[in-house]
């Protein structure tokens, strides 16, 4: 068993999310040692049921994991684990960073000077023009643009970075071999030449709705701050902004027309402490400086001031009183909470990342013990 095989295998076991993965490695030293740990010791760890412990010890699919690594090489991609020197330094700062990243392209030291640009998929002409212009100018000044390759604002953020001759990182909510959305196929091909495609999901993983809230914490985690261009009050963009606050990142927002629904999200953020952005200088003024003009400082992860913001997900989340030791399915939580399914999935993902909730196989959820 090689080290990377063990990392990939442990991440792929159903029921082991980032929280449990980190807990297991912290307790037993490495993913390889987890597979060699006696049943009684595994069960003694908080959050590990008898069934999950047995699943770990019964794992025998090493040939499938080796095949996955071989397919990654065929795709011109690589796997980066949390203990690799090439793992993004800034991402190590966030709570429960993804143990494994699948990367096509290259993450460089200068990418530590990065800004995430996010917003609605249904962007207006104003939003697209503003986003593209800001991304282009930031790229010319050496700032790497991070986004999620989604329709709308994400797409023009990546395009603007490439037009500015800079670098861009696209964080996917699916496997590297799945082009989503399909109309971004050309962009998908260009980004690895000037940045990287990044995901925590294995090859073949489809773009399922519950993947994207989890993806969003990587977008904000790779960057010094998050700029919201257009977004509704309840959206994936708001989740990314909340992740940024939780990770002690800067949150910035571009104001829009007062009568536009997609202005509501940025305006709410501005009201609660986000920096109002009118031009590139407004952005650079908020990012950490390293002596005069803004520039990357290799190996450095400066301390960032935390701005107040809306608490979207916390220990008083309305889903928590519904959960207990008995597993509840997603549909049951949707019915009991009277919340839209997409919002329930988003809340569950962030609660899991905070160590409050655990997902079981079959889309069932329990309160973390």
C-alpha cells in the first residue's frame, strides 16, 4: 500500500467526510495506519460506529484505487494530499481542509496572492461587464482569480483573468473528467495552461447539487478574500461568503441597481460589513500588502482582519433540533424543516464541515457525537 493509495482509499469510504478523515488521521497518525488499526480502537473514536469501523477494516478494493490513479495520469492530472509540499498553503489554514485534491494544471506559489470572484449564474450585462473588467485588471497586477467555472459570474471571472494574461484556478463540484456546464468546454481546456482545475471529487463524480456548497469552502479557502458581484439573498454565493468569514478571509461586494434581485446579496453583505468595491484599487486596498505594490510573498499566509457579517449557519441552525442519534433522510429533513431541498443540503454540508453533523451512506444524517 503506497501513501497516496491510502489517502485516496480512506477518502472514498462512504460515511467518511473531511471531519472524520481528520479525526482518524490525528488519532492514528496516517491514512495507512487507519487501515491497520484494531476494531476496538477505531470504535473508541468519536463518530466511528461499529459498522463504519468494520467497513474500514474490510476494505479490499486497492486495485480500483490504483486504477483511479492510473486514469488520473492518463488525464494529465495529479493527486495532491494534505501532507504533500505542493498542497496550497492557504488552504491548510481552513477548518477541515480537503484531505485530497485532484488537480489538472499547476498550482504555483504565486497563487497565494489570489482573490475569489463569485456570483449568480443568471448574471446581467452589468454584472458580467463589471466582473470581467475587474478580473482582467487584477490579473494584470499579478492577482490569481479563483472561481467555480459555473455559468454567469464564475465564467466571466475566469475569462477576464485569461484576457489579462494572468492565472486562474477553477474549483469544480464534480470529477475532472466531467465538463460542467458543457458550454464551458473551451474554457475548461484553457485554464490548465494558465492555472489549474481543482476538485476534491474523484473521476466520474457527477455535478450533484450537494457537492457545490462543499466546493465553495475551497474557493474561499484558496484566496485572500471573496468578491461577490451579483447574488440573491439565498444562494451558493452567500454560502461562499459565509465560508470566507469562517475562514477569516476578507469579504467584498460590488453594488448594483437597487431594483435588481441580484443586487440584494451584495447589498446585504455591504450593510453587514463587507467592503464596497467600485474599482480595482478598492480591492487592492483591502488585500494584505507586502511592502509597496501588492505582490505574492512565497510561503506567507498573512493574518487577515475579520469583518462582521451575517451568520447564515451556526449552532442555532434550525436543522440541529431535528437531528439526533437516529439517522434521518434528506427528504425527512426537508419536510420537517419546511425549507427548500437545496437550502437544506447547503446547511447540512456546512454543519458537517463545522463538525456538528455527520452524513451516513444513503443520504442520511445524524448529530455528531
